[in-house]
C-alpha cells in the first residue's frame, strides 16, 4: 500500500498549470449540408450538437487549467446554441467564459481563415477545430506551427477524428498549458500542394482530378468522373476518395510518401476496386495504374478540362491551357495526438492528486 | 448532373437568366414613373435559382411561387410579353390584367401562381404532388419560398405532409438574407434553413445561389430523386436581391455598398459568362447576341403593354369561379 500512496501527489498539479494558456475553437456552422445528403446517405450534423461539443471541450480545457478560450464568431448558427449550452449546469462546472473574436462575419470560409490568423496572433497554444476535411483544410492554410485538435462533425471525413470532445479538450489543454510536452503530444502531417498556373492551394488528405465541368455543388461522388487521385495518406478503413488508395496500398499519416492513382472508366479496365466513396455509397472504381508519390517530385498533369477537388470538394476549374502540378509536402500542419497526450499524462501522473484523508 | 449541360442547354440557361434580369431592370425604371399599378417585388440578382431549378422541369410539372415571382414565371415558361401586360394591368395580360405582379399564374405551363400570402405555396404544391402520385405520373412540384416564409406554419405543415406521404416535392428556400427589412440571422432560429429538413426526415442541402451550376446540379439530384419516388427535399439557395423588398423600399437596413459589391464580385450572369467563355463552350458574341434579342423583346413588351387596352368593367366578374 505504501507504494501506491507514494504514487499520489499531495498537490493537484493542474490547480497551478505550468503556464497560462489560450486555446482557440473554430466550429464551421455550414459543414455537413452539401449535396451528399442527396447523392449518398450522408447525415446532417446539427449545429446544436456542435455547440454542445464546444462546451464539453471547454469543460476539458478548464479541467486542464486553461482559463482563456477564443471562439470564432458566426451569424448565430452555433453561437446561439453555444450560449444555451453554456447555461446548462449538468456535468462539470464550466466557469471559463469563452470570448468571441471581434471580427466581421461573412458566413464564408473567409471567417475560418481570419479567425485562425487572429488566434495565432493572440498566441493560441492550440486550436480545436470542429468540422469536416474542408474546414480543416482552411485552418491548416493559416495555422502555421500552432497544433490543431481535429474533431470530425460529420460522416464523410478522413483528416479529423470522431472523438468525444471532453477528452479532446482535456488533451488540448494539457498540451497548451505545457503539462504534457509538445514533443510527445504533437504529430506533423503531410499535405498536397497543387499549382494551377499562378494559383496554389492545398489538400490535407486527397486531391482528385475529375471530369466534372464545373465546381458546381462541389462534392465528388460519381466514380465514373474520376481521372487521377493523389493522397497524402490513405487508411484501408477510410471513407471517401482516399479509400480508393487505401484499398490499393494503405499509406499511414507518418509514411514519407503518398500515393498517385490513375483511374479509368470501369468499362475500359478490368482492374477495379470496391470502395465506400461516400456514406452509404459503395462504388466500383476502375484503376489504370498507381504508384508512390514522393516529396519534392512534382507530378505535372496534362488533362483536358475539368475540375480539381481538394479533400473531396471541387475547387479549381481548368482547361487544356492551364499548367497543373501536384506535389507532396511532408511539412504540413501539426495535430495533437489525443491518445499520446493522455498516455503521457497517465505515465507522469499529471491528472492524479491526493485529496487528503476522507472526513 | 454537372456534365449533362449541352451547348443548347447553356444557351438556354443564359437566355432565361438574361430575360429575367432585363425584365426586372426595366420594371425598376418604369415603376418609378408611377404608371404601373400595384406593387412589384423584383427578382434581379436571384436569376440562377429559378433558372437552375426550372431547367429540370417539364411543362406538366408544377411550381408554386412567391410575391417575388417574375423570375419563377419566366423560368417556367410564362410568356414575358403577357407578364408585362399583366403587370401593367392590361386585358392582354397573362391573367387578363386582373392579377397584377403578385398573382401571375399560367396553369398551361405549370405555373400555379405568384402568391401574396407568405408561405402560401407549400400546401398548394403538396396538392399537385399528391395528384401526381395518385395518378401514377412522375411529375414533381417545386415550392419556392423565402427566408421569411421559412418561419411560417404553412411551410412546416407542407413539409410534414410531403414527408409522411413521400410526395414528389422540392421545397426551395430562397434565402436572400432579409424578410422585408428583417435580417434572416435575426429572425431564423438556425444558421441554415436547410437544417430544418432533418426534423422531417428529408435531405436538406445548401446551394450557392450566385452559381447557376451549383443550383442546377443540386436541383437535378433533388428532382431526380422526387421523380423516382424518393420523396421530398429541402434545397436552400443562398442568394441576394439587388433591389428592395418592394420598389420604393429605401433599404436603410442594408450595409452601404452591399449590393454594389455583390454585383461586381458574385453576379450570376457575370460568373456564368466568364466560365462558359473561358472554357470555349460559348463565345462572348453569342452571349451578346442573346442580350440584344432579349432587350428587343422586353422593349417590345413594354411598348405593347402601354398600348394595350385595360380590362372592361363588364369583365369584372368573369373568371372568378371555376367550374369542375
């Protein structure tokens, strides 16, 4: 028993966090409402649930010693439910009053870009992101070296995780306060860079050249229109376009390469792979060939005309006059490894304390 | 659906959007003279919505419209010359001059009518959709409504009815940001009208109303689903009107330069022209030729409307009741 008691500190470590910390939270009120609700069986993720997740994350942050939380404002879709959720007194008490960034709201992706910049300028030690792959792509474009805690608010995502927000908040807080060192808590991600003449953009998971003529409703679900696919990583258990690569040659998030797949109409090639291309939608995709994509070796495309989808959303329209290249970059955004943070905290007894003899 | 537009389809889309724009811009000028009776609510700026949706409809599909109905009428195939005469209150108008702007209806082309009752179109379109279902046809009904109407009980009741009876209805929420002078983010208790679909167990989708291709694609999927027996969809189209709620509205509730910025950066006709010409699908010369033809048509419609006779007093009671 003596050994066990020695494992308990008489001081609650987190009552005096190693350093004051600021954490930002970005939740996209528009995520999860695209045409995939019609073309597949994707569900709608309610904004009230996003607000509830934010409060649970704040409870975790507060328990880890974070006292300053910045929130991206919106025109009411999440902020309204957030206030209602904050007023609920069940669960751990939440005394931290999150502050909304003073910025104009445009109800577009520009809000996410601007909020990320302002959080970084304010010295955020971490940014919790609630959204899909597209939301995370926007944050990643501006977050620099500030690590992200990537939370999925939908059924069609590869980059963020489906994870309980309370635990996520705790992990983000432990990192931001320095209670768990960054070297064990943070992972470097890869990304894909595309250049179309003078325009450059990024994708975090997959970049797909399609025969869709227009950006239109953005989503990609028709496997017959896929030309080429590039992935930074691809789980064999992925959902979405990266699942195609995941069933050919799975690529981990840490592997120093990606995958480049040339697709073909299923009537033109005997090589096919069956993949969950969207929630509830499993398609056969024709495969012409595939190979590893190595960093520093841009692939120049010579397509006819169509669109380029970044993380599953058509973004760039091109025609034969455009010069397009795709490159894998190993120096993408940092993300917080929730399991690693909490394992480290457990090993170092960060969350233990000895409350004294019971009365 | 995005790749299904032929060259003829692109030309038709541009012609329809340009006709609506020219019609509304002309009314904006002419209404200020005080010669036009009643009220007009202009659709300029929202053309991609009516056009992108109605291009998927057949003559025997029905639409129910709103008080801002000119664009829906033109996109569904109502004759603009008859519409102009109707708005001028002339006997040659679509409804013999007795309806005016807010009651233009033409059942022959599936246009159930513009509607002064906010949210009044929902129950009407459920009626046509039920008829379609009982007859075993594959016709669909489209209910256009605004962000103000999205808060009306009639719309909720219609969505519920369409969902439980699995009716072939597409509810198109044209969210232009203002219910008269009240901002939708003040009066709509959720960020997106589309979010309300989940309460009725139907898909809710958002489309960019400045982008014809985005609306056309989303509407195509929703209409295909309805024709195939998949039931109703709520499609929210985010857009903006270039003029006031009604002509004469001073719009003190809008930010300075708000409309000008939209015209310069997001205008649906501008975006459409830039995209189809940059890809070589259509030429600027072809689009300019349509502009000239449309202007000639609208000019002629105004000349004719002004010259046409008013309804006669003895026609007052005609067409009031319909025999079954």
